[in-house]
């Protein structure tokens, strides 16, 4: 997988513009997805989640889109602010009552978002 | 709203020393997890506890042990620290329904461990 930190994809956007962060997930059996934001020196912070029976979910200033056909997830941030600068991770999970794998979140590589004031 | 609390925040160990990382959550979550985060490797699951009284290995369990002390607390122990265990350790918790659906995955702020 991709490296977190050393070779992190970076997205630079102007303050006030919309941001789109993309994630290609690996397992076609995954049915639960989460976007996390991680600021420097802090733990991952939950932003929004979506289950595979949906293709779009909206939160406050954020929208997650899920395309199961191509195993693609995106996070859209409206009116990006300097406080949005962070590394963003997608995570996938296979839910279900049985199976050890259903307890494991598999994290994507992360994208560093830099907001230009 | 404490969420998930980890202690200590920073630690330096010598090779061969032992220590326990503490984690507590106050959200009445039933499942708890320990992850490590390394440059180039992302977040990887070390151990998890599906519910009070149970623990299971994740992706990278070697060199670690865990204890689910009660519903709130899940500790991670390094019996003989090695430089390869230098990392940032995150504890997380979630509420898991009997259907298998997870809600409210929450991470702590991390423990930055250096083994010299």
C-alpha cells in the first residue's frame, strides 16, 4: 500500500473552494466505510461514514460518495477552511456477525489537504 | 466528553524494557482496538477485544499482549521492547450491534513510543 507521511499524496486548495479527496478501496466485500481526519500530533477523528446500501451521504459541509462498481470513495468538503488542513484517511470494513475480519478497519493511504489562505 | 483516553502520551524505552499502555473509554462501547501507525505502513491492527472478556489477534500481534480489564479499559503490554516497536499507538472503540454493524468508531490521541 501507499506510504503514510513520506510519500503522501497532497491536495492544495484555496480557502473557500471545494475539496474532493478520493480513495480506492481494496475489498469488494467491504460494506462499511469511514472517512477520518488526522491533524498533526492527534488521533484520527471520525468525519462521516457510509454503508454499502447507500451511494451518497451528507454531513455538515461534507459529502461522501460511494461507487461500488469501481470500488471508489470520495469525500467532498464544501467551502474549505484553514482548519480543514490535515491528513484524510478512508477506512473500509466488512461487517457481519461472524468472522474476525469484521472487526478490522483497513485504512487507505491518506491524502494531505493543505488549505491556502 | 472524554471519549477515548490514552496514557502516557510519550514514552522512551530501552531495548528489553517492558511497559503497559493504558486505554479507557467512557462511551459504553463494547469493542475496543489497538492500532499502530508507522510512516509507510499506515494504521495496522495489533489486537482487538470484541467484548468484555474476549481478546483476539489482529494483523501485527507479535511482541504484544493485551488485557480487557473491564468494559471501559483495554491495555497493551510490551514485555520486551524492541526498536521495531517504535511507533505511534492508538486505541479505539466502537459500539457493535449483534448484526455486526459498527457505530461510533472513536480513536484516542495516541502514545508516541520510542525504543532505543
